[in-house]
C-alpha cells in the first residue's frame, strides 16, 4: 500500500510538472498535452527501466518512484527559475470530445470486462504479455521479459503494482485491462489533438470529431479487442512524433524542447514495435533536415560549420535511441537464435483486410498528397506517406514470395489507417472552404452513410437470404469490415473471442493459493487437464507458472492439477482423477493436490 501510494504521488508529480512546464509562450490546447504527457511518461520510465536493467540496478516501483520524484523536483525547480508555467486555452468542443470519448470507452470496458466473462480477448496474445509483466515485477528487470518489446509490459507491470491494493494476486489482470482502456482513450485523444492543430473553423471541428471517432473505433479498437498492447501504443507514438515535428517546423517549440521529446519517443517506438522503426526514423530525419534548411538555408548548411551543425543535431536526436534499440532488439533480444528479423515468418491471429477498409477515405487522402506536393506543404505524416508506401510495397512482395508472414504484413495496416484518415480529414477541411466542394463532400459521405446503414441493419444480407435473386451479391459491409468485425467481437460471439468466466479465474486463484500454502517454487509442476491449450496459457499468466501445456495426464513431478470438468481428457480418466484429493471445486472444474 505504501509503495503504491509513493508511486502514485511521484507519477502524478512528474506528470503535472511535465504538463505545466513552459514549452512555448503561445497558449496551448489543454487536451493536446494530456495524451502527449501520458505517452512521454511511459517512454521515460521505459528508458529509465531499461538503463537500470542494463547496469543491474533493480527496475521496480521503488526505484522508478525515486527517479520520477527527482525528475519532478528538477522540472519544478526549472519552472520556478523561469518564473512562469505553460498557459492553456480551454475550448468547449475539446472538453466535450475528451469526456464523450472517455464515456464511450468506459462503456466498451463495461461491455467487455464487467458484463459477463471477466477475461475476453480475440486472441491469446494478452496472456504471455501479462505473464511478461509479472515476470518483470518478480525479477525487477525488463531483461527477463521481452527485452526487444517491453514498452507495454513495463508500464503495465508498474500499473498493476499501483493497483495491487485493489486487484491483488490473480485479480491483477483487472489492472492490465484498465490500462489498455486508458491506452485506447490516449489513441483517440492524440489523433484528435494532432488534427486539431490544423483545423480551426467550427464546422470542420464537427467533422474532426467524426473523423476521430471513425479512427479510434476502427483499428485502435480492433487492437484493443485483440490485446496487442504494444501495437496500439506504437501508433500513438507515431502520432506523437507528428505533433512534435509539426511544432518544430512551425517554430512553436524550440529544437531543444523537441529534442527532449523526440529522444524518449523514438526509443519508445523502437521497443514498442521495431517493425515500424525504419520508415518512421527516416521521416523524422527528413523533418529535422527540413527544419534546419528552413532556419539556416541550404547554402549555409553546405559550409563546414553547417555540415557540423547538421550532423550534431541529427546525432543528438538519434544516437541514444538507435544504440539502445539495437542493444535491446538485436543483442539482448536474441533468444535461442531468434531475432526480430527471423520471427517475421511466424503466423498469428490478426484482423486481415487488404484494402477495402481504406476505400471510403482514399480519394481524399490522395487529393491531400497531390495538394501537398503542388503547394510544397510538408509535415511528418506527409513525408512519412511515400516512405511508408514504398516500405509496404516491399513487404507485400516479400509476403507474396513467402518470405514474411501475412501476420506481420497486415500489422502495417495499423499505420496506414492513421495516415489515410489523417490525410483525408485534412483534405475535407481544405475542400469544405468552398460551397461547391462542400456540397460534394456532404453528398459523398451521405452515400457512404446509406451504405453503412445497409451494412449495420443487415438489410443487404437479409435480402440475399430471403431470395438470392433479390440481391445476388451482398457487399454493403465490405468497406466497413473493420467496424463490423469489431461489433461482432464486442458482442462476445463465441466463435470470435477467447473468453474465461469467473469459475476459471477462481480455479486459478485456488491453484495459486495452494502453491503458496504448500511452499512450492516457480519450478514446481502445475498442470492443467483441459482440451483447450488457451486454458494453459492463461494459467501461466494468472498463476505465475511457466509450464508448457501437456496433452495427457500429469506425471509424477506434478504437484497441483487443474482439471476442466468439460474436457474429454477428464471424462476419459474420470475414475482415476476423481479418486484424488480435491482442494477446490466449482462449475469449471477443480484443483487437486498430487499425492
């Protein structure tokens, strides 16, 4: 309780000093800096945790609390020395969006986790990541987890320990779920804030809200339903780069302030999802080069001092994150000969759609690309667009040739989703300035609204089911498949989700209690008798037992048996299993202490 309170106080102190630190003399949108500071906070603690682990200093809630408190004091001293705090502007529309988004996401969280089964995901991916967070807490080192992608695991571990007085032991998965809901709010808020920097007039701001909701309830929500914590955060970090570099190119923030933002953000992206690093780093490099060219002129930069200034600036931004990313992903992150590159052939569960999801927004996105080139308007996202397009084409060819899996290729869609909707929103804001194009845009979206209604109401498919000749090729939902898929997953359709009820959680809790009371160590053998291998993975996460799933009865080394009553394995060996001593039993099954 004490350590949790200290961590809460130190974290709140650091977040507040980051938020109110004077970054510019201009008034800033209050909403923009909330997700920015939350993301920078995660980047900071991951950077500190990674360095501590490398030099064999415990990376736990105590040491991070001390560092956070020291950093907060330093920032507070700087604020006092400067003699002012950052000034903010509060617009009613921003408050409405922030609160409305929070209410919607709380509703999603209630539907998913607090209305029915407590554990509901569309893949087993969250289980090993929950296990990794617990392993970090146990070893006090990020190196014991996934050192090549611990950006989600380490903050999750600290958040779990923060809420430990409320969600203790097996229930720690609740903190895990809450943190992911917070990340979903961050995804929507930072996208809205990035667009808000461009859009000013009232009517366009209403469209901004629509585009922001279309964005967040597409791929970001899908990411949350699948439990890809690291993937969703990596997209938010890319949007953070868009905001920071927009400030830099506009001259709103100084290069010094932006450097302090860029270094932890680039590092965070590298340990969140290394797959996105090459194109994003190149785009960031180009943006900084563009800033230097605008400030010093090309002729000056081509001089001896200019080349030194250019090199020094780029090295200051990139050297620390690049070295640490290489160290964590390619040196320490090499496990049993498996590297980041060699794992790209592995398949996995993921939402896949080649291009139809982007179709409604592509005309406007392409218009904005052409408009930007013609008018020489460049920012991070517009520079990233052609780079990422080339990157995507390359990996599409590699996927076609069988050199990488479809699983990794389709993760590129999460970045493309941001790029396409962001550019489309900018295009609509540009086109809506004139009456003729405004009417066209309204008609365009009215058509898609009707198509969307036919998809959501299922009228399109019902006509086909009633009589195939009425509508032989139903396809209204083709361009809304991401939303349609998310809707099915939210309905807890048994064919679309991997869910576990409270009986399963209680059995795991009983096994964990038996393990502790009997004094068994982590190396002792807890096995689960079940037909579902997913049951075994979540036992690992909830009971802290790193054992492989075994098809068959426990051997002599087994200390605790977790038995699923509905499994065929149990029914075939019912007489033998029922003869053992039962420590706990409910509708799911029971826990047996081996003789």
